[in-house]
C-alpha cells in the first residue's frame, strides 16, 4: 500500500543528502522528521521536526517510529542496531542488513565477490598475523580502514610491503589492502529498487576525483554502451543480492585493459547522482521517496548533457561568500548550497550542475564556474 501525502517520513541523518530529501518530500506534501545529534544540521532546519539526539538513542528512535509511516537514511555509518530497533515498529529502508554490509569494506568486498562480480585484488588485514598475506601482493596498493573511511579518509597509498606494514600499524584497525588499478576512468550507477524487486537506473555518470573526493561528474559518460550495460547489470545484481529497497549507488573502476571492477556500494543517494536534480525529470531524492513509499519511479531519462562540480569549503574566502553572482551569470549553471554554517577544507558545501547541449559545452561551462570560484 502506497504511503501518500501528508504522511510523515523519517530521516536518520541531517546532512546535505537528508536536506535535499527533506526539501523534495516537503515540496510533495509530506512531513519529515529528522533524527540527528547536530542542532544545526542542514536537514533539521528544513524538517517538520528535528529530534536532536544520537542515532542510537532509544527514546528518540521509538518516537521516530511512532510518528512516521516509513523511515530511511542518508548515510551508512549509522549503527545497524538502531535500524533493527526501528524495524520492529515501522517500515525501514534500507534494511539493517544492507547497511551492515555497506559500512564494512571487508563484508562489502566479500559480498560483491560472492555475487561473482570482480573487484580490485585485495587482502584483508585484521591482525599482525595477516601481514603474511602481503606475500605476492602487487604494488602500489591502497590501505583502507574497514569502517568509517570515506572521501579519501582512512587511506594510505603503499608502494611496497614495508609501507603497508607501517600503515597498518599506524591505522591500528582492521583494513583492506587493495591493488591500485591503472585507471582509464571511474563511473557510477545510481538506481532505485522497489518493493517488487524492480530496478530503475539512471544513465551512468563519469566521475573525476581530486584528493580522494569527488570533483566532477559528467553525463553522458565516455564509455561504450556494452560496458555501460555491464555496469548497470552488475548494480542490479548487487541490489537484488541485498534485497534492497530505496536508492543505491555503485561505483566502478574501468581499467585501461577494459576490465570493469566494482569499487564501493553506497546505500543512499550519492554525490555523483546530484546531476539528476536539474538534468532529469525525477531527482535521486524523489526516487528515494518513491521507492520507500511504494510509488512508481518517475522518468529517469537524461534531459540534457550535464557536468556537476562539487563545491568544497576550500573555495570559501576568509571572510564572506564565494562569487555567487558570477556563477549565476553563467548560462544554465544551477547552484545548490547545503546550508552549512561553517566552511572547512574538504567539507562538501554545495554543487553546481552545468546543463548544456553537449558534453563538451557542459564541461566548458563547468570550467567557467571553476574560474569564477577560484577568482582567476
């Protein structure tokens, strides 16, 4: 049975993804209650109500369950036990089981491999005894913490076994050591999966990173259709394997030899899916709502080529704001800011979607936006 307006939806997490979901839901006539410990959370300021409490706060979780028709999340580092508690009282999507797999790189990679999908060659390092597994590893490699690492955090590039040993000692937690791939490009699939198990995918995004953080997403991606279809089918296999419901993003490496490798899973809307807000009829946040509420998916086709630029706190001057007037003078540059009160280096503050008649024109407009923001 569909959950329709003016029902109340619950959002665990008050960051920018929760904010954009909340804005979309309220525009569609829903009420939204956000659970987040930050009194200044971006999503909380737009919500019908903000429960300012820890994600595992039992009374707050029980209140959320009592007041909401369905509950969803905006990031994966929520205690799975919190979702399990909610699931005994209210519909929760994604499930605690899906979240538990996505928030642990060891479980995630083993799960992907169990589906018959390729990843970068890797070894698991949980204790010093596991360091014997470095024998035969190909270098360079990247050491990544099994949990809580994102946007390049908790990662060390290792040129040889000695550096891997030192890095493991420095991090002091279970890790995955992955062989560094000779990359041609990186792509991602953002899809929705509904209660009947049907998957609905957006076109692939081509992604470029800087400092471990997504910098630019470009559509259409510079990838042939056969490989794009292979990526879509792999993403669907992952969603089916998780018995997922909601919006899921899957990141892929495309190696120079043409191999397609699964990199990571994100059980939520994704930075590389922000293009959907302006370049598609149905944004990834509306798709998330539709999937958890039992509604049809909407139109996910690309209306126009687009290049998305991530705006990090590094762009902010010591005082005041970046030159938004200059950005908005650029044709079809669509500005989205996240309502964060303090800009810090590496902090995601917003994004700009540059729409155009061609991929090349979209990238040109993005370059113009970058020049304005960098005051060049």
